[in-house]
């Protein structure tokens, strides 16, 4: 709806505006800006403003959606803030239609304006409607910038749910704690992203390390397993090793993992578990019952490390640790999950004896 008083009659004010719009558009713009006239033919003045390149004036005078959609795409000649303010005068349906047209005409060039409009009028437009609009055009960058303004002040799981490309998804999974963890984990696994960092963020933060290890192993993403326990969270090395043993991963790979974190994994927490928990539970969590030989490289490497490279010489040379690993053969095999044959082509030589 135009803010000006319009009439079907062509009074003198219409004639004055017509002359100036044709000959001196800047003068006409100043007349309209200062509200020096109030009764004139709005449709006629709107057309002349459009022809003169005064697109903001034309938008304010047009009252039909088709006319507005035709003019609003001239963003190259419209001051962005004026355009954002104009969206505040439109209804929800008209605003979304105009936003869609702007993304359709020039997605990259108009994205910043659309993000600003969505953030400014999110209550009127609806957050869900804005999300669907960005997803419709696969503008995950715009979606990330739009939702980024809510992540620090909103706890809605739907808003925090990771969307977009790897960069945006990784950032959300790393910085937010309010998304649905189970739903997010399943979504990332089904998406089979080439970069496993978003999934690692979720599983490490919310205790899905065995599921993470199983997924990475069966999808041949072994370098992410190595990176996780070497640089990400060495303290979870035994959870990773236990799951790899359940998946019947070759022992040479597992031994390499153990040796790579030999100076990073403290013995004290493991000994505390041994003293506080029932015996079968301890070793069913960390060591497979049929892989007692894995304790040999660990104990050898610990006993030959320099004092500065291990947590404590007393704990490093404590005979209880390798003995405990050896005695893990009594752990009941029924507590382990049984998976089909592993995808790794190399068979476990020691297991085959």
C-alpha cells in the first residue's frame, strides 16, 4: 500500500511531478522525500519513477505484486538498507515471493540482502519459512549466516540441527550443544560425507566413540581413526581399540595405533577402573578376549620409554598393567557385538592359528 494519498484525477501536483521526473529526476525525488505534495496520480508517478531509475520511489508507489517484483530485482541501483526497510512494509507472502525472485535472478549478488532481510524480519516471516527458502536454492552459506545469529541465544534443536556444506556443518557440530545428538549422528552417517570431522565432533562430545569407530572402519576411513586418537582424544584410545577388535580389524593396524599413543594414554585411569569395576566389565570394554598378544607391544614400548615421555615411571613399569591385559582372556565373549566379515582384505594371522 502506498504511503501517499492518490487520486484518479490529474491535479496540478501530478503535472509538477511529471515534468520533474522527465527533466529533473533528482528534483522530483527531493519533492517526494520531503512530502511536499500529497494528492496526485500514484500509478502514473510510479511508472515515471521506474523509467527515471528511482526504483525505491517506484516500489513505494506500486500497489500490485507483479509491479513490485519487476522493479525490486534492480538491486544494482537500490541502496541495500532502503531495500531492507521496504521489505518491512510488505506482507509475509509478498515478502517471501520477492525474496525468492531476488535469489532466482542473482543468487550470489543478492544473498547478503536476503540474509539481512531474513534476520531483520524473522518473527514476521517465520524462521522455518526462511530456512526452507535457503534450502530450496541450496544456499547453505546463506542458511549458515542466517542461523548463526540464533545459535548463541536459542536452544531449539531444529535451529541447531547441522545443515549445509562441510565447513558450516563442522562449525555447528563443534560450537553447538543443543542439536538432537542421535538424529544428528544418524544423519551424518547416512550422508557419508567425505570429511568425517562433523561426525567426529558429535561422537566424541556425546559418547558415541564405538559407533564412530565402527563407521570409520567399515567405510575405509582409517586415517580419521588415526587422527582421532593421536590428535583428537588419545584418552579414548581403548574405546577405539575395543571396537576395532570387535570388527576383527587386522592386528598390525591396531598395534600401530597403540604404539602411536603409547606416551599419550595415562595408565592411572585404567588402573582405577580395574579396582572399582567388576573384572569382566573392565576388559569387555577395552580388550577383546582372544587378543592377549596385543599387550606385548604395549608393555614393551612403555618399559623402554624415557622417563619424560610417559605419565609416570612407577605406573609405566607397574607389572599389574601388562598382567591385567594378559588376564583379560577370562572376559566373557558374549559381551561383544558380532559383526559380519570385515571389509579389510588382510586376515588376522594370529587369530587364524
